[in-house]
C-alpha cells in the first residue's frame, strides 16, 4: 500500500508495552507490545502532542490538561493522575481518545503484538520479549511493504524497570543486553522485513536505543496506542492500526531448557515449594500437567527436619493457591488435583517410613492437610465418589493417628469438626439438603460449645455458611427458608476478616439467595458493597459495568455470575434487555477462552439466557452448548447442572419455532436426565418435585402463556446450582 509519507526515507519506530504479561495465570486482559512507525522524531512528536493539546483546550474551554503531566494513558484513565479541576464527566476519556487518534493520524502505521492466545507461559519477562520480537519483525515487514524507500530506521524501546534487571546489574546494563538480543533476532531468517533490516544494518543505518516512557514524546505516542489499542479502541478511517500475535517467525530461543535447569536448581537447593510454584506457573505443561517427577523423588529422599518443617507447608500453600485461582486460567483445578494426588501418595508412605518420630510427624501433618486440600478440589468438580473416599481417609487418619500429630485434644476435635463440615458438601452434591441441614445444626452447637461466647471463630463461620447453604437449597420449594439462610450468611461473615476469601464466599451466597428470592434490589446492594463500595445505583447494568471496567473480570468469576443472574432477572421482570450486545459478546469471549471449570458453566448459561431474552438464538445456543460441555467433563453434580443447561437448548429451539424442539435434542436431554435420576434417589426426588417434565409437556402456546414457566426452567436447579 502507498502511504502519504512514502517519500520520506528516515523512519522512527517507538515501542512501549501494556500489561503484566502473566495473563495465563492472573487472567487479565491480553498484554501487548506496540507503538508507532512514523517519520517523527521525539521532538516532532512533542510538537504534535502540544498542537493537539492546544486544539483540545480551544474546543473545551473548561479543560486544564497539560503536557506532559496528563500524557500517560494508563494512570490517567485509572485515576492515578488527578483530573484537571472543573473537568466534566467523560472529559478524560475524550482527551485520551483524542490523543490516540491524533497519534495514528500522524503515523505511517500503529501496531500491536497482542498476547491473545496466551501461547507463551514461561515467565512474564520471556513473554514480553517474545511479543517484542514479534512486533519488531512484523513492523519491519509492514514497513517494507508500505514504503518505497527507507534509508534509515531508528528503533526506540521504552525502559522496563522490573525485577529481572537485578539479575544482570543495572537497568542500563539490562536494556543494553535486551537491545542486542532483539536486534539479533530481528536479523535471523528471511522475508522482506528481515532483508530490509539486514540492508540497513550493513549500511550502518539501523539504530536501537532506549528511553523513558514519560519523557520521550515518541514513547508517549506509543503508550497511548498500547493502552487504548489493548482495550479494543479501533483506528479512525484513513489510519492504520495493525494487530498481530507472536508467530513462529519470532525466533524466541530455548526457554524450555532454561526452565528445566531452573527447576533442577530449586530442587537441588531443596526449595521444594518454590520449584512447584515455578512448574505450575511458568513451565510448559506435560500433557496438560506439570511434570513433578524430580520433585517427588527428592521429597522421598529428604530427611532434614528443618527443610521438612519449612518446605512441606510451602508445598501446601502452592496447592491452595492453584485451587483458589482455578477460575483464572484453563485446567488449573485439574493441575491442583493431579499435583495433590501425587503429594498425598508420597505423604502416605513417608508418614509410616522407618525414620525418626519428628520426621514422621512432619509428614503426618502434611498428609492430613494435603487430604483436606484434595477433598476441597474434588468438591469443586462435583466428584461425590472420590471426595467421599478422601474424606473417609482423612477421618480415619485423624481417629487412628491423631495423637501422633502432636496436636492437643481440642485441636484434634476441631479438625474432626472441620472434616465433618467439609462432608456436608458431599450431601449438597447429592441433593441431600435436609440431611445437610441437620448435620450443620449439630456441628454449629458443638463448635459453639468449644469457643468463648461472642468470639470470632473461622471454623464456626464456615459451619454457619454451610448451615445457610442448606437453608438456601431447601428454599427452592419452601420460601420460608430464605430468611433463615440470609440470617446465617450474615452471622457467618461476622467470623471472617473483611475482604477475606471466606467472607467473600459468604457474601456471594448472600447475593445468590437474595436473587433467588427476587429481592433484587437487596442483591444489588449486597453486590455493590462487595465489589463497588461507593456505587449507589440499583441498576444491575451499572453494577456489571463497574465490575467489568476493572482489569481481569475472570479473577472475580463468581461476582460476574451473580451480576449476570441479576441482569437476567431484571430483564425477565421488566421484559427489556439490560445488558447491551457488545458487553455480552465480550463476556462470552472471556468465558470461552478459559471455559474449563466451575463457575464458567454458570457464566455461559446466564449469558445464553440474556442472549435468549434478546432473541439472539444462535448466540444463546452457542453459550448453552459451551456451558453444558464444561459440565460433561465433570462428575455427578456438574453433570446435573450440565443437563439443566442442555435443557435450555431445547427450550431455545422451542421458543423460536412453531413446534417442539428437535427430536434428537429432546431425546438426548431426556435420556441424560433419566440416567442421572437413576444415579441418585435424592436427585430423582428433587426433579420429581420440580414438575419439570409436566412443564415441558405443555403445548408451545401454553408453555409461553405464563412467563413464569420460562423462569422456572432457568432456575429448575436450586440456589448456586441454578
């Protein structure tokens, strides 16, 4: 393509980045390396920025933006840079967008190397370098295609003051090494871009340098392209913004061998917890799982009590974090289960091994805690059978060898109560809600008798949370249980630190219960208290928008599910859509990019319902299909949830056609429902009570005559399963 600047012979490529480059694990929006290719030096870019500022100030008399104070896009939009006094609502966004568009209109082209596929999962720094090389190689390729004559190229890369710099000395030394490396990688291979780079290098007309992103006006231009381009802002007509992903042409080095060596070093130095974290976060997975063989063998040989005392709790901490962060990346729960199973196997042998009593005790306590973590992981999958086996192993271990742990009698009793409370999940997963209620009540009394009156106690808070869940599950058919559930959840939160994981769980249960009881405004208030403290609006759209405006909505996956449930409830009640199609599509893309574990089946289910409410049948069915597919890989409870989502595909087709749903879809749903009902008498009794089959047998006109029929289908399962 011919460019308006094609007669120019000297070009500048200014490059910045945006994002942590660890999104495979943190779940944030895809990071980018990007910038601008232009004929503008840094001095020329400063003139361009000041010219835009002058024009913006002229058009907006109340504007008091200044250069360079307000020319750092991310902090400006995040509110870390104070807005000028008197700025109207939305002025900051208009200003930033104006800078972005002005930059592109004064560039030959803008570009981004976007880590969309999250392909490289070795370390944040490695991922950054990979994207940087890809951006350079692709920009040179595009420059060679866009411009007839190029006699000089000056590449300016923004400095990165990150932890890796300490490994090589000063920031200046680090950047020198980086510039040398990327230049070498730019010149490897063939293609038009590589040929151009080689010619310029041979002629001494290829220059690399570094600069500060808040001082160099060209890097400021690159900053706005990275920030707004990363968040999906498109170029105006006549301007070019090219987006790439790293490809195989970006020669990225043998990072696997580096990380293999790093793991070996950590294991050799007996930092077992660090080695496991390293493998799970940065190391390429073997068949979807980290290869922990070398770690396991080292643990079998370990006899130093100080090392065991230090590293066994560290291993438990890593396992817990992987399980806790299961919603932020695909297959993290499967990784947690696989690793924990291996460590439980080691512990079961080492706690009986012929060694001193102190070592046995370390391994025994580790064995108990690892079984508890494994039980929690199985619960997240709905694996009733495996969870029951693990819970029994844990109970037996505490009963037979409790005294060998070195714990006092009260501590052992607390552990047994904790195990029994965990066992309640087995009852929930098998739809035995009345039994769970009775046992939770018994445990609550027992724990209350063990602690001083009025004293906060996390275990009691967990029991009250389980007690509240049993009430909320039963409330699906008897609304008198709602008040009890809400009271118990509120009491449970009194025992947890504000903002803690346990407190957030109870608050999520509280929100879900209020939603299920159609106390929608209360649910939105609970949600805002949790996620948007300052937001007074009761419009769920405002709540959803505020939540999604933050980085990494998947890190708050359960909050997103509750927001979607609320949006669907308001839409159903008011008979109007409250969530625009663009936002629904964005959420669908996020969910499908991770979509491997709970709660993404719920995320996709309620997105599908929102699509259905907008009569976007194809998108609705796509979400329902993806949601039921997640459940198909799980165990009994997840399969019951999946069957209820598959039902929505049947309903979707029934609504949009003059007759019933497709014969195959209907039959498949009925066959699966029959199989699951045969598997559990409690689930069978629940579904009989739901009168689902009677509802589905209604003719289409009668089925649609009462809008409550649809909502009863959406929420055929109780509480958090809906």
